[in-house]
């Protein structure tokens, strides 16, 4: 039997005989998909359009050779579709800002000076400035490879210096106690908390995790951000919480109506649950807590990477080094007392020798 068409997916044939696919929810805007059913990346693109995570691409005419035209061509390539959904969504927001003011500009007028000016306009938020530069760099590197422009105006533009920060604070034992006291097992808040705490998943992956990802007591899921497959043993404490529910079918974490939550919706709800418990920490802070506990219990770099989906050793080494420094600090500081005793003995011996010489 032929595979049934997903709901809200529509097919049209242009006057040039080209088949195009659209998603339209209710009376909302039509969102054109850049990949057809059956092609790699279709399921992700379709789900993103259903969830409103991508902007509609109106069929307005754009002048060839403009920045708007270049971005439209970029969206049609594998260089774009191979990016994670989170990255594409982030860059879509940046492109909307840029095209609103410079979309009609010829590509040749997008110079290094213009890119630097865009970066500097965002200097008060270094993270946004870096995202802006990453988006423009991805666009123009592709454009140069595709022979659509001669030079990459982002080639030697340096990203802004990041503000020194420890990032999201790690949950402390008193934070965990407050949350567990306010939200007992059997509540949606506690289920989400324990799922984050005992898996170390990012909030977006935690929101996607469901029964289909668990087999023989082992959780296996590909992370949205890096595409890495992570493998996590289902701990008894998490199994107990999941058994108490409430859980959904395709996703353990669901909303009041039993439907899966988007990453953003889940983040907003979790923030509200934390506030109700008197805790000013985040979902990502629980991921850091999980990594810290593993490292302090002697987890190796490969073990941390297998659980958290990291690669290259940098992030995992950060946690193992911190744990090693903690252990070495505790054991090494004991030697301060030994040094003090030895020094006193030496000084006493010196005083005795001086007395005998007199």
C-alpha cells in the first residue's frame, strides 16, 4: 500500500511543472518545505513546520543578485538542511532581522565593513553577535563554493570576546531538596525534574524522550544539537518516577492535555515549577549537576561523552579536571599540617644545637 500523506501537507505543481510541498495549519500561513516526502530531512522539516518553528517563505519575487535572493537559494541546499533544527531556527531569526533592512541590497555591497558593523551593533549581547557572525559566515562560505559571489566578507572578521562567566549555575543539594519537597513523585514537575537529573539530557532532547527510546532498561536517543547517539542506563529512581507518571506515549513529558511539549514550552513550564519551589536554577543546571556527579564518582572522558553526547574531549575533560582538582585539593591540603609539624621539629633541633654549642 502507498504510504499515506501526513496531515496538513499539501502538494502543488507550478506553471513550470515543478512539484512543491507546503504545510498549512488551519488558516495560518503556508510554509514551503525545501525537501520532499521520502527525502533525507523531510520528517524534521515537516515537524518543524507543524510546530511553527520555521518561518514561511512567501513566494514573492526577489531580484537575482540581492541578499534576499542569496538567502533564498541557501535555504534550498543541503548546506542548510543538514544543520540541526535548533541551528536553522536560530539563523532564521537572524536572517529575518537582516533581510528586513538589507534584503534588497546587491550581494556585492555586503562587504567586510558591513559585516563588522552588524557585529558591533550587537556588541552589548556577545552571544547574539556570535550567532549573527556564524549565520553570515555559513551563508557566504556556501555562496563562494557555489560561485554565487567572489569573496567571503566574513573571512577575517573576528567574533566578539565572550564575557567571562561560569554559565548556568549548577544545582546545589539544598536546591534539589526544595524542588523535591514542593513537587513529590506523581506530579508532572517531579517527572520532568527526575528525567533531567538522571539522564543529563538537554531540555529539547528531554522533551522528545519517550517509550520508543527505552529498551531493556537502556535509553538510547540521538541528540538534536549534535546528532550524537547517547546511551544511558535507566536508573531505579527514574524508573520509579516514570511508573508513577503522568507520562505520554511518544514523549514522557507532556502538557496538561497530554500532548508533547516543544523545547520552549517545556523550558517555560520548568522555570515556573522552579519558581514555585523557590529555586532560581535552570534545566541546564541539572545537566551540569549530572556531569559533575559522574565526574566526581570517577567517570572517564569516554564515559562522559557517551552519556552527554560530547565529542573531542574538551567538555568532558573540563568536568574530570574539576573533579580531580577537588580530590587533589582535599588530599593535598592535609599535607599542610604535616609540613607545619616537620618545620616545628626542625626549629626545635636547631635551638638544641645552638644551646649545646654555647
